[in-house]
């Protein structure tokens, strides 16, 4: 860079009078100060200045064998003298840049492969230790800044769990975090759950219930979601932690869809009649598909004993003597579609 700047500074000194003197020297084949001064009407000081400039720019060079005489050189030869070294340096830098670029870019495949693996590991985690899952859930709850969305199937929650959860949720709500939870309708019949809902609702929580839920889900601040492990040989005790933004956004839309279809849970308000009707229709639909009592109970979040009581009542209401006949009567009456499938 210094060579280029120096060349520019020297080239800038070639003024009109110096260029005129150079043209006269080219015409006569030599630079004679006295002739130049007379032709251009210059003082001796101005003539010496021009000679110095033209010499510095390599436009004047000593005549071979006569060092005291100056002859004009071609501009291209002068340019070679002025910037030749700089051009060599630039070419050297270009070669160095090309070498560095080629060397570094050769690592791109390794970079993209490593990033792909890293993104996969960072986007999905399988936590197999129950205590680690609880600790991670607690950490995200404490650090939540805007919202916590939860889907809690399987009916009523245990009393110890609700008691431990109540205080932490109230504290979270007091920090301004929005809490929305969806239970199944059967949770409404549990006194401990109703008490919990009453207290957290008073602190600002929004609770709704629906008939059937796909599975448990918790989403924190639209950034991380927790899902249960989908074990092939039955319900697992592990949790899948999802941080991939597109998938978390999709799960949040799933929650919003379920939320819009759910019914507000107001413990002190009379239970809407449509909830009982929805529950009955769900039992009939599952019966018509041939589900066993245990499966029907698990899908609807109720005990097997309560499920069997409902089935007995429905069978009697439909004037049926068997579960299969109850399903057929329900289909014929328009309550369910025999061809309905999941």
C-alpha cells in the first residue's frame, strides 16, 4: 500500500508546465535546461524544479556514456520503474489470497457436516432420567419470560403433585408469565384439581378442558417444547426436548387449535351440559371401534371403574344387551359413524 500511495504522490507532481517541458525534450531528443527555460519563459529555479520532477518520475534519464546529459524516456518505461515493484507485490498478495481461500474453503464440507450434526443434537434431546427431566422442567419454568403452554391428559392429577405445582405456578404468574393449560373433561370431577385450578386461576392462569387429548406437551416461551418419549413397546418414562424453531412453532399451533376447541374450566360455575354429552359420545365412539374398557378409560382420562359405570349406563340408555350392539344402535341413531376412523 505504501508503494501505491508513494507513486500517486509522485504522479500528482506532474503539472502542466512539467508536461510541456517533457514534450519539448521529446521533440529535441534531450533535456537542455536553458533551451527549456527560453521556450517556456521560465526562471532558472522553475527549470530546476521541472528537471527534478521529470527525473523523479523517471521521464528523464541520464544518457548512456554522458551522465550529465538527460534524455526523455517513454512513459511506459517510466510507469514500469514507478509501479513495477508495487505490481509485483500486488500479484504476490493475490496469490497468497487465492491460496488462503482455497485452503479455507476446502474445510467447508466438514463445517456443514459438523453443523448439521450439531443442529440435530441441539434441536432434539432425549432425557431418560426422571430426576433430570423434573430438574429441567423446573429450570425452564423458573426462567420463563412470556408464556407456558401445557397439555395435561390422563384426567385428574395427584394431590402431592398439584400441591407442589401450585406454589411454583403462582410465583411464575406473579412474574407476568402467561399460563395456559388444557386438561381433559374428567379432571373437572376431581376436588383437588378443582381446588388447584381455582387458586391458579385467581392468580391469572387460564385453564380449559376438552374431551380427548393426544399426549402430554409443555411449551416454554415459544422456544422449547417437551414431549413424552414415544416408546414402541408402551409408554416410556423419557422426555424429548425440542428446540428446533419450526417444529416448536408447529407444536404451538397444535396447542392453539386444541385451545380453541376446549371449554373454560371455572370451578365455581355450573358444569356445562355439553361436556357430559361430549363424554358420552366419546365413549360410544370408542366402544364402536372395539376398544376395551381399559383403553377407553385411558383415552378419556378416567378410572376403569368410572368408565365401566358410564358404559353400563349408555348400554342401558341405548337398549342394548352388549357393547357391540350399543355401538350399532349408536351408529343407527346418528350418534357416531361406523366408518369413522382415526
